[in-house]
C-alpha cells in the first residue's frame, strides 16, 4: 500500500515537472520561428503529408502567448482536445491527493473513444486535401 | 494496480485513452491511433460483460501507447543528439576556418 502511494506521488512530481518544463520551453523558445531547432514530425519529413499531430508544437507556442486563433490554425484538433486533457489532469491530481478515487466519466463511455477515432482519422485525411475548405485544417 | 483488479474483477480496467490522445498529438501517430482503437474496445467489451476481453484490450492499449511513447522519446533524443552533433561540427568548422562548400 505504502509503496503504491509513494510511486503515485513520484509519478505526479515527474509529470508536473515535465509539463512545467515543456510549457516554459515553448514559451521562451518559440516553435513558430522558421529556423527553430525543435524536432519536426518524422511522418511529415518522410511523406510530406500532415499527420494529426502536425502543428501541435507551434499551436502550443501560440497558445502560451495568448494567440488562440493562430493556435487553432496550426492544429485545431490539439486545441479542441485541450479541455479534455485539462479535465483529465484535474481528475488525476485529485486522485493523487485524495483517498476517494474518481473515474474520468466521459473517457469510459462507449461512444467517446469511437467518436474520437473517427474525428482523428477524418482530420488526418481532410487536412491533406489541398483545396479551399480543407486546407484550413493544414498547419498555417 | 494488478492486485486491485484481482480483488475486484468488476472494476473497469484502465483504458489508456488520455495517454493515447497525447501520443497521437505529439507524434508517432499509428501507435496513438491503435491506442484509441483498443481504448474503445475496453469500454464496449466491459459494457457487453466480456471482462476478460476488456482486460486484454486494456493490456493491448497500454502496450501500444507505451510503444508510441518510447519511440517518440527515442526520436526526440536522436534528434537532439543530431542537432548537437551538427552544431558542434559547425562550431569546429568555424573555429578552424574550414569551408565545406
């Protein structure tokens, strides 16, 4: 029991430090600058196509500087999944510090993962179509 | 974690959905998408009463998410090493006044 709780705290501390480090990195080291040394997507490098995650780093930098509209332009999937991720982070934090464990309700419904899968796959295909309504989904 | 599953077999196993979303967004996508597929199986099999199937799907979801995470981290580390090697070479060349082109 004791070991389990201790590993939970270590988990929490490691994740918090990582998140803080990533936030500071993307705030002070702007991923939007064209000659940034941050890693590029290996899928985009190999195929010249966009993956569902392409633009997340630039979106992160613009979000941290308060440019929400620009962030949506870089990767709208990342921006719209942010509320869910924040919700998950809050529940995770509560579970670390309280004895009563809460389940992430929507994540355990039958429909949510299926809808998410369809959204991710559609987003992946649509953002690679190089014509007007769809090219708004490509990172820009 | 595994002990608590054995004591209470009716607790829905962890579905790794949040981790899969993170892996999908921060590159190494096929693994993140595999994670989402298995996460959906965890939920639907559990509601259908297939507890063993749900536990197996949970294991698979965890496996693919972890594979995606470690490959992503590996790519990142190789990238950083490459950047440093490139930078060091450029620095050395500049100091020695060597021009490669």
